C-alpha cells in the first residue's frame, strides 16, 4: 500500500477527533452566579413528655433566647426545643452588606401578612491566640473509660459487636477512626454578615402549632429581584411529629416504633447513654444503620442526593419502615439512655429562570432558593427514664451487661455534649468528647 493510500484515513481520524473535542468544548455551559440566594430551613421537633408543656417562648428572656432553650431565635431548627421552627435567610450581590427584606406569607401560616428579615451585623474581630501558644486549660486530663458502639435493628447483639474504644490504650488516630462517620456540608440558612435573617432580635414571633407553609411566598427588598417568589407545597410543609415510642428494655430487647410520615424519604435512629462510677466512665452508643455508622452528622438536614446514597448503603431506614429493635441488654449498666430519631423530608431547590437545556445558552439566574425539611424527636428509653429520676450519687441497680467480643477493663470515655433539660445525662457523660 502506498503512503498516499493511507493519508486520507489518518487525516479523517484526526479531523474527527478535533471535531469531537470542539463539540465537547462548545457544550460546556456558561453559568453565572445568581443575583440573590434564599434559604428556608423547616423543622418539627418533639420530645416525649414535653410536647404538651406550656409554651416556653415566654421564658426566652430568662435563658437569653438561646436556640433550643425556649427562646425564639435564629438557629432553633438545630436545637431540641419542641415545636415548629423556621430559619429564613436571603442575600443579594447588589447589597453585599445585607439588605432588609419582607417575606409575604400565606394565610395558613397564621403569623400575619409577612415576616421581616434583617441584615446580620458584622461581628468585631477578636484577637486570636498566638500560633503555637498553649494555655494550661488546653491540656485535658487523661480520660479513663471506654465507649461501646453497636449498630443495626436487631433483638440481639450481632457477631463482631460492639466496637470498643478504651481510653487507656487509644491514641489520637484511634479516636479519629472510632468517631468517624458520614456528614454533609451545611448548605442551609446561616446568620452571617451579608445575610438578612428571620427570626432576629427585632422580629421573633413563635410559629403556631397549626401553621402551614403551603401557598405563595414573595420576598421583597432593596437589591432583590422582583421575581423572587415561589410556592410551597405539601412536600415542604412542616412534617408531623415523629413520635417515637418504645417497649421493653433492660435485659431484653427494646422495640421502638413510630407512625409513618407521609412526606418522609428516610429515617435514622441513634441512642446513647453513659455512667460514671468511681471515676470510671462508660458510654454506650447504638444506631439503626445496617453498617457501622454512629450517626454524629446524620441528625440534621440531608440533601436528596445524600439520602438516596445512604439508603443504598443501608445507613438510613426506608420510608416504608416504622419499627426497629435495639439489642437486648446493651444499656443495662448505663443511666438515662436517650433515643433520638429523625425523618428526612424532601429538599426543594428552585431557580429563576430555569437552567436552559441548550448548553450553548448561558444560564444567568436571577435567584435560587433552597428549602430543607426534617422532623426530629427524642425520648428516654423504657426503664432508663427511672434512672434519670434517681437522686444524684445513688447507684443504678445491678444488671447483666452484654459482654463485648473483646473483653476490656472498664474505663471512661471522651465527653459528649450535655442535653438541655436532661442534667443527669449530662453528668453521666461528663468527660466525653472534651465537653
């Protein structure tokens, strides 16, 4: 074959490749940032034995209006105070320092005609510590104790459980590996400079128990596009209470159940308890995941993509499941076992105008909006509720503990965050996680 016979085919291949590259480059769509961004976080929170208590909103001044402590303030969607809560935020490129906004709301929200969002003031910069400088208070006392971690809906402890972290033997890497779990970047409403938020120091009305978000919402303010309006449907309305109930416990399995929530996409449960006897602290953790997942980062909003992914990984319980068993005996030597549950709602992401299907057309959205929904609950487990009412220092009744697969001497664990209104749990877990 002569060189001239092959040249056309080679040239054709090269030209075809270049054409494909050119086509691919042409399909990279130009996307410009939106002029305005809006966020709405929606939460329904319940706590067994507290849902029917008198309205705590009047006590907000007594506790400084802290989120989750009775005050109506931004961030209550992340707390544990029973009720319906909203966090709203908006920002615009046209006023980077923040703009005052008014959000017209539907009549069913029962909060008047509108809500006022105010700019978050810039915070003065505090002098930082000199790098490398360490305070005496920064050096924690060597912890003494252990954490036992169980997982899965099961009447009995499954083979290979629990995982045990013994503080007398654990190094920094052991702590990190043991505590590692799934989490997601926070993409919701934030009270930071440049954002206008509700509730705020001036406008902090409590959301009524019968409030509904369904209907048209219109956000107006200097620097905001006139088109910033959207409709909220049933899927993004306040979810019903999750209402966890439990039966059994002690040396037997604990059966937990909850009513199906019509707009829930998935569920997740975790429980924890601790004891401190003679300086020896022990913490027990359990989660409903089928794979080892403590769930530190799962008791919060999750994107639709993460919910789908974690369902496939069997970390979350499907929306069709409304019951789960906690293995027998895992909390028999601890005090005040606390069970938390979360139902994940459908996240809604909006943009105006919508993204063009033709990638040759640049997308220049005037605004985007994100609405996140969840229902969160907490309940004390069976007989453990009685342990919470014992006098301080009174020992818990003896019970047989499920032996771990690795026999290790008892010792305390790191410190976990204290829980409002549950002082004995906070005491039992004192020393855990540096708290």
